[in-house]
C-alpha cells in the first residue's frame, strides 16, 4: 500500500521532477515507511511506501528494470502474486525481490494488458516503456485503489489523491457544474471520470490507459460485471448458491492474509464484519485484533452497536478495542478528516473510519473491512422497492436520490444550474446490456459506480490517512462475479443479503444475523443539534465560506427546520451542503 505520483510530458521538455516531488510528499501519510523518485527524459515518478508485502529494499519504488526497459510505480496489493511469479519463472524470468511489485513489472513485460485479468488484488499502477515511449496506467476491477489525473496540452500528471495532485500546480481550482449536480442529487457520488473539480479526472475502475509522448491516448475497459447464472448453474438450488458463497468468502478472506502479521478487523457488529472475524478464526488466525467505535446518542438514536461487537469479540476471543467518541472530538477532528478526502463525502462513516483508523494504526498495519456486501448481495432497503418495478429507473431514483431536479434547481445559484445530468446518467446505466431484471440493474449501478465512489473511496481515504492498509474480501472479484450470478430471489428475502446471511449462519452466532440492519451511526451529524448545528450554520452562512454556490433562500428554508430536512436515505441536506464548503476550505479552494 502506497502513494504514487508521476508526470509525462508531451512538449519535448524534461518532466517536472519538482512538481512530482511536491505531489509525492503530500502523499506521505499513505506511505510513511520510505520514499523514492525517478526521472528520465519526459517521465518522472514518485512513490511513498508502506512496507507490508516485502520489507526488503529491493522491493522499493519506483522500480526500474533496465534489462526490460521498464519502470513503474504501484499502489495496492496483489494477493495471488506467488502463483503469478511461478508462471513467470516457468517462462524464464528471474527475480531480484520477493514482493508483488516486481511480479507486476515482469508480468506486464510478458503479457502486456492481458496481465490485468490474471490479477487478484487492489491496484493502481503506472508503467513506463522506455523503448516505445508509452505510459501504461491501470486500475483494479472495483476501483479499490484510486488514481487521479490532470491532462493539459503539455503534460499528464497522476496521483493517488486529488489534494496531492493539486500540490503540483498548474491545475484550475473551479468546481465542475456537472459533478456538482451529481454531488447534490446522486448522494454525493460523482461517477468517473469526473471529479468535483473541473481540472481533474479519475481513471475509471477496471480501465487501462496507454498514452505516448505526443499525448495520444488509447483507453479500454478490461472487465465488466454481468448478471445471471452461467449455463452450468441453471439448475442450482438455494443451498448450492449458499455453499458457493461461503466457499468464495473463505478463499477471499484467506488469500488476504498473505504478508499480514498483525491482523485486525473493523468490527461494527453487523453480519459482514462479524463474518470476517469468524472466517479469520476458522483460517487459523490467532492474534486477532478487533476494533469498534461508538458516538454520543442524539435525536433519540443510539450512537453505538457495542452489544453486538462485544458479542462477537467474546465469542471468538479477539483482542478487542472499543472507542467511544464525544461530540466535541467529532467537531475537532472533522476538518482533518475532510483534508484527507480526495473528494467531499457526506456519509457519517467518514469520521467514524477516520477516528477508528487512528486507533487501529497504533496496533497493526493491515485490517480487513466488510465494504461491498450490501451492494453485491442486496442489503439496502431500496432493492425490494426496485424489484419487479415497471419503471426501474423511477423506483430507484425515488428511493436513492437526495433531491428531485426542481429542488436541485432551487438549491444552486443560476451559474451552477445544469440539466438533470445525474438522472440521465442513471437512466443510461440502467439501459446498458448485461442486466435484465430491474433489481439487477440497480445492483450493477451500485456495485460498479456508487460502491466505488462512496464506501470504497471512504475506506481508502480514511485508513490511508493513517498509513493503514484496508483489505476488503467482499470485493474479491470472484465474490463479486458470483454475487452477480445469484438470482435476486435468493438475495432479497429477510431484509436482504439472504444467501449471505445463511452462509454466515455456518460461521457466526444468529444473534448478529437475525437483527435489524445497523450502520456506523453518528447521530450528531444526522440530527444537527447543539454545537454541531451552530458549526454547520457557520459553514453555510458565514461570508468567509460563501462561494456563490447555494441559493440563500434555500439555506434559510433548510435552517428553519434543520432536523426535518432529510433526504430519502435519511441524511441531512444541510450537512451535505456544509460538507462541500468544509472540503473546499480544507483544500484551500
């Protein structure tokens, strides 16, 4: 796990190493253990290293192989690298290091872009081909590892985070009106390649790009998630799908234990994280650390789920750490959490993950987390509403969107007003081939778009702010592909995730399965009471934060009833607007 940066020039000038150094140094929290740079002609690379897979200096980056004419920087973890190394050795390749970075480098030399489907892991990397003068960059299937891009007529720059990329200079700092539309309507999700800033893009997940020194770009999606059983699965029973789910999760958890000495789990007490604890114990992990977080109650809503996380910790005899956060600490730490965000995010989970990661990083470098289960196995409340709907798009929009287009138009000032671009994005996504059932269209959208730019981005940003590597077994591509083949009738019952819950029943106690679904609750940010409300009010009405984005009449209306202005997902519209202003301020924009 690391932070990467680089530049490729198109104007016959040497790469700006000073700019790459500034970008790379801003990535220091992602890779606190070492750093390195490499510049040659039109290309420059920077790297910050978190030592996990191979601690030896030989695995340091940028990695250069002069015999092959290749150099690279890589962020992530390739879990099946020993098997790939064996294949490459059979082809005659010899290795000077013991980690996954060199396997990527030599694998690319052997197979080119065909390497990507062979990889099981999370990754974003860039490889410079000295002889062809081409840069190859790629991102993993479900976008677990980020990659931000800035392209002008003179150069391409990339980095693991948007705030770091800004440190290189030469990037406009204005909002993208279309991205703002997505942010305010599509629950703060800004689909790739757009970002909240007009001058920055992100490489979409499951995509590679090849670009040469003339600025010519070739780009391709190298993996898609298709729904429906394979031919040999047409007669599968529920029990067959349940057992396949359990087997797949066992493999995903076990392979993510490679090169992990101290093992931690972010334990919410729900089915997903509890299942990870049970499977890790089943795999023979003994020194198992678990971490739970809770917050102050507000609005009559409980701020922790310790009764369930304590139950799991006791059942599996983990070394459990319980963290309770008061309102004052939330307000104190929110600015730092927003500085760590590559784009503004509104989920209350962000501050939870930020503060929890601070604690976890004191004890271990690798942690497993349960992101992805709800999007893959239909755990959210809107999937039954979409299932079988005559108009799947309208049913999804009603349940998920934060605003209708008319309210959005009243929310922003005229300079920022756009057409209903977020609605049209979802409509077009639903119309793509590969998913025929209404609920499968929603699951595909959520697992390949919403998941990438909300829960996955949240975990990456908040854990890496503390040099902590989060591994997400539910996002193993084999689990994702299996989930897409399972008929919805086996996912939707009993509040969703039925087939996963029944698989989990063979591993964990029923008390954490047969209960109401929970979240990482931060009631103070949802109900906006006391000091939190005053703080949010200042973010929205203080002239120092006024960027001419929001309509003052709308702000006045929302502030007259701060507890009553909730989105269909029960989030605060005021908090969403304040979060944008906070992020812009913390990024110096």
